[in-house]
């Protein structure tokens, strides 16, 4: 979460679910090419 907030692209609210936060950060990391997308 610090990564997204540090980039200034997201501000999480206390009402956001953990699942929503994880999904957003995952997509951001893939977009920034920090991690590879998971494929099964």
C-alpha cells in the first residue's frame, strides 16, 4: 500500500476491503513492470 500511496496514484480509505487493496496494488506493480503477471 505504501508503494501506491508513495506514487500518489491511490489513497486507500478505511472502508476499502483488503481484497480491493491487494488487487489494486497487484495491478499497479504489474503495470509498472515491477512484477510479472501471474498466469496459471
